[in-house]
C-alpha cells in the first residue's frame, strides 16, 4: 500500500480489519519490558521535538506515558485482562429487552492515537441467561481500551455479549467524539459519530424501533 493510500485511510478514519490488528508475537514480552521500550521511544519523540527532559516537570513523562499505555489506555489489547462475563439463569423469566444506557466510552483512535470519548448503549433479550449489569460496562471498557475504530468497537461489544449470553439478540449503539476530528484536521468541535450493530431480533424493524426509542435517538438505521 502506497503512502498516499495510507494517508487517505487515516484521514478518513477508515478501518481495514474487523478484528484488532495484532501480531502473533504481541505477548511474547512482559508488560515490564514493554514499558521499558515505550519509555525510550517516548523520550526520543520528546527530545526530537526539542523538549528539555532535564526539567522536573518533564523528566518523568516518558515513564508515565509508557505505564499509561500498557496498564491503562491499551490494557484491552491483552486477552488476560478480558473481564469474566458471568451469566445467571433467567429464573424470573424476564422476556423483554434489557437496555444499559450511557456507558462511558474512553478509547483511542488508531489513526492518530487521539482520544475517542462518548457513550455506549447496549441491549439484549434473554434466551435463558442474564448478565450482571456491571459486566456490560466492563466489556465496553475492555474493548475500548485499545487503538480502535468505532465501527469495530461496536461490533466487538455485540459479539462478546452474544458469546457470553448464547444468543444473537444483542444490540449496541455508540455516540462519540473523535479528537482527531475535533482538535486537528477539520477541527469541528461539534460533530460526533454514531455507529450501531444489531443482532438477531434487533434487526426486526419494531424491535429496533423500540430500542432506539429507549435512547430517544432520531436516527435512520434501516
């Protein structure tokens, strides 16, 4: 792929894979070694920019950034950090959709490594199992904590919920601001991006309409 095409994909925020692109040797080294390597890379970037890393305010920045990358911002890359999605029998036979609204999304655009900030709305219809409410939040956070494309994030959340619950009847809508759009490039601070993934019964017009009604969203997902 030539440089012009690479720039075009990045500037238009287009994803090229449904799965998070990871090398096969991604976890061959420890988190500590990753932090040590990233620290040196960040130090090189700052020094190249002309920053004086002997200043007290900057001297610890490379280490802080490296630790934040591995332990926080991109901790969702490591499958060992995936939350256990405990499910329970639906003993009270609740048969309507369950909607968890306004789950906070903090992610990072994989094109410019700038923040994506917004809200996820996740719903499912039980087919015999239910999942703890906090587990839905944790799953969203896990998949958000990696370099992402919003479309992929939306799909990954739905797929993980479907796997945990043993049903296709799961839906997710995300409304988020991308700082790579808001703070650079077009610099449009008002725009946000809405993505949706509907599975099973949520593909049906009336069920989809009911779900979006809970969100009070005026949108046309056909």
